[in-house]
């Protein structure tokens, strides 16, 4: 995968997630598209054989949905829970890839 594509689809959105965690007033505006892009990119990457994306794609998409529900006041979901679940899901996905790819 090209380094530019890698930057645009994962690292730039990940940076937006970090900024959103640090700046509450822009969190929803940054997190919704960031998680949606990462989740969509992981769906595509899973078709290319990236095992961890089988776990991270639904985690990122669920995080985007959770952020939308919280932003629209449909369901209160603490942003810290969303962030923790994303970090845990990412760690589990990468651990899975590491064990399978050995």
C-alpha cells in the first residue's frame, strides 16, 4: 500500500481523533468523519488480506455511529468509553494479525 494512501486513510484520521480527544468543542466534527474514513478504509483493506481490519473496521464504524448518537443527543455515550473501545479493538485486531501471520 502506498505511503500517501496509508497517511490519508489512517494516520491523518488518527491525528484528528487525537485532536478531538484534546479539544472537546471540535470532537464530534473531527471524530465522525475520521472514524468513518478509517472504518471504510479497513473494509477495503480487509479484502486485501489485512487480518486486523476484520476487527478494526466494525470498531471504527461503531465509534462513528456512537459519536453521531452522542452528538445528536439521541443517546449519551461518554467519549472516553468510545476512545477506550477503539484502542482496545485496535490492539485486539493487531494482536490477531500478529498471531495469525506468524
